C-alpha cells in the first residue's frame, strides 16, 4: 500500500546494497505508539497497520478479533517470517475448525469459519514477495482460494467465480446478488457496484470491506482482478497495465449482456481501492457506461509519490538511466532487517505486482500511472476519499478533486477513521460512500 515510503531508504545516502541499509539510524521496531490515533498493535508501524486491516475485516465476517490479536502477540516486530508464521498457524487452526463445522452443516457457521481461514491465509502471504521462488506464495494462495470458495458456497445466494475474457488476458471476477425479498420497493433491476483492489489487495478482501455492506443495501456486486492483482499475477504471470479500461470494459460488457435482467444500466458504479484509485479513474475516463466512480483514495501521479523520496545521488542515477547501480542499491535492501518494514515490503511488492526483478524498471513503470494525463475525460460524478493519516498518496486526493471541479466530492476521514483506505473503519466508509451514491445516481 505504501508508495512514498517504499523508497525512503533512498534519502539516506548513495551507498549501495547492505551498506546503504546500514545507514539507517532508526530500527523498524522504534515506531512511537503515541503517534498512532488508536491503541498501537505493534511497535512496527507497518505491522500495526496490517494487523488493523485484519481486525477490520471482522465487521463483515472476515476474521475474529481475539484470534487476530492472539496472532499479533506472537509476531516479532520487523520480522516478516514471524508475521507469516503467526498467521499461518491461525489459518490452519481455523481451517480445521471449518472442517469440523461442515460435519454438522450450519451454513452460517461454515461460511464464517471458512471466510476467516481465507483471510488468515492471505495475511500469511502478505510479506513473502521479496523471494519469488518461495513455494508458500502459491501454496498459501491456493489455500485461501479454496477456503474462500467454501465460504462463497455457503451464502444464501452463493457467490459465483467468473473468468471474463479481455484483451490478451482473462479477468478473474466474483458475482454477488442480494436476497431480493429483503428489500422493499425494489425492481428486478438493481444498482450494481464493480469493485477492484489496488497495489496488493485481493478481490476476496473486498467482500469483507464493501460487498457485504452493498448486499445489505440491495446492490449487486462484481469484484474483479486484472493484471498485477494477486490471482492474475499468479495464474497468468502478468503485472499491472496502465490502460485499465482494457480490464473494466469487458466487465461492463458482461454485466449488460449476461446480467441484464438484474442490472440497472443507469446505476452502474465503479469502486477503486488504494492504488485502485488510479485504475478506476483511468477506466472511467474511457468507459462511458459507468454512472459514478468512487476513488478510495485519489491518486494523481504515482511517480510523483516516489520521486521526492530519492536522495539527490540516487535521483541522479535514476535520471541518468544507470540501471545497474540503482538495481544494486534496491536489491540490497529487500532482506535487510535494519531497513524499515514498509520500505522493504513496498519495494518487494512493487516489483512483484509489476512483474519485474528490477527496482529501476519498477520505478520507471510508475511514470505511466498518472490521472493528470486523462482526468478531463471523466464525465460522471466522482467520490474522492482522503484520510487524515494518509501517508501513501498524501495531498493527491485534493489534486484529483481540484482537477475534476464540481464533478467531484472530496471527503476526508479523520482521527481513528483516518488510516489509509479507512482500515478498521469500514462501516464508516460504507455509510459515507453509499449515502453519496444514493444522492448522485438516478432515482
């Protein structure tokens, strides 16, 4: 998730490899608890945030509070292997519980337990992408997929996995419908939300972030993953692409053709989470059938989120195209525990998601992800979420709002609700977001 801290190591010096890492004066365990707007969950600020993400999914059936806090107690701050092992233990324990529940089949018990197991498997994978040969990258993902699918099948209207053909790749998606008889005065055609995640998130996470809340309000939902997202990255070996309309347009085609009996074509909203704020904005600029867009948060220019954090020496290397020296500096940090967790993870995840082993190529690729190049082509209402503690795209949501003018509504989440993408405060996110959607979509 963190973009501006991905390469904060580059501020320190122009040294390369481990020598640069040793130039850090602050250990990854030295974050100050009093700086957090809530009770600190780890002395490592990155781990604090990731544990909070796991706790937040409990609201909509994706975890349970005490087990997550129990796992967090066993995590050594700054130790990626420790983080993974703690959540692996919890995931396999919960999987065993889910299998026990199946014997006495109670669909609510089964669904909640399998969904929680899936979340814990995803958490166990989170910090592993610095080593692409690690077999756990696929093993844990296979476990999470199987567990999540068990949860999907237990729903009153089971969620349905889809593979939707696109331009030289396949979009992985999941279709969800609400229970019709629960909603008064609702026609057979309903508002529909297309939801995509960002830099590291899975479409499965979106079920426990927005989808449950949307179904409770009578919406259809289609979550998806395109190139760079977890399942497509694994199955198709594809990294992110900037022209994201190639991903979303086939989804709209599917909805308006295959689901036309339940989809109101005039109430088609697009949601982008984290880096998905760029992806959704790009798609909306080139897909005219979208009725409204939610950017959580607003991403103006990805490269501009990185470049100020380069030291003058490394910026000179980058600008000169000295790929070899730049790559040596970056790779030397991935496994060095003296480098802050957020920087190590962010660089590793960026290289993984963009499908390159080169830090230089990764940073170069981010130049293509800038909404300033096309934002005037967006013609529908846009909700831009900002966060008081936003450290990843600080200041950029306001820039998106300013460029869109009256088309955009900017809302800033503050205090304990003010983490990136409202981690731990998804109920607040959904109340505000759906209130806005109800205002801007046709009655």
